[in-house]
């Protein structure tokens, strides 16, 4: 279940996951599907990226959803 999702447009109404987290064994995964590197020069994008990194390094980052690693490899 995504942490952040958007609806692509009012007619099609597809829900797109932009940010999700998961756990696999002893590892944790934080995935952002936004292509933030394309606009990283913008201050708001830099702030968002910093927040993601800080969150991933914090004790608050404790995903509970298990992810299937073959699925991750398929999309990487």
C-alpha cells in the first residue's frame, strides 16, 4: 500500500503509487517512483529528497509490509 499516491487524471482514475516502503528479511526498502533527479535543482525537490533520506535513516522507518524480491528484481 503506497504512502503517497496520485490519480493520473479524472477520466481514467488510475491510482499511481509514488512512495512505498517494505521489508524483506532483515532489509528495509523505501521506494520513490518520482524521477526527482530530473528536477533536483529545485529547492522543493531537494527538500523532499532530504526528508526521504532522513526518514530512511530514522527509527521511524519501520516498514511492516513484506515484499517479494523476485518482484523487485523484475521491475529494477
